[in-house]
């Protein structure tokens, strides 16, 4: 939240108990994370983050592969996310397709993306 200048009020949405959480690294020394929010037969990827020392190592990709494997195994037919615009190419390499116009979320430009699961 600090690095992105997102307030606690915007970040804490009360949905954590409904989500599956992914954590890379030791609990006492996390390196990256994500959460998956179920929405019917669709799952929404949220809160993807990699700590600065671990960026560029492939950890973000590994986290996302784990999220996508879980989504497929859980039977979700589609996975969606709202990507910061600078990260759109990262998600495109994983098969996501951007759609709709750019929009602002917490003062940061984003694009909606989707991936149909096989």
C-alpha cells in the first residue's frame, strides 16, 4: 500500500475471508503474494505483488501460474483481473487479453483483462 500510495480505506475491502490467498517465501519473510476472489464461475485475481528484491526473478510468473492452476482445478471458466497499465504485457504473456478502456483505480491507470480457462 505504501509503495503504491493506496490508502488503507481503499485496500481493505472486507473480502479476504472469501478469497484464496497465495504467498511466496517464508511467512516471516514474504517475497510475493496474490489473492483469488470467486465470482460465480469466474475468479478475479487481485493484490498481486512482488517485493522489490524479488522482481525480475520470475517469481511473479510463478505466483500467477499457481493462481491459474488453482482456478482451473476449482472449475472456474474464466479468470479476470484489473492490471496496472505498465503490467499489461506481463499478463498478456500468461494469456490474458485486455479489453475496455483504461480506467483509474486509486489514482493508478488500469486495464481490465480476462483469460478463459481450458
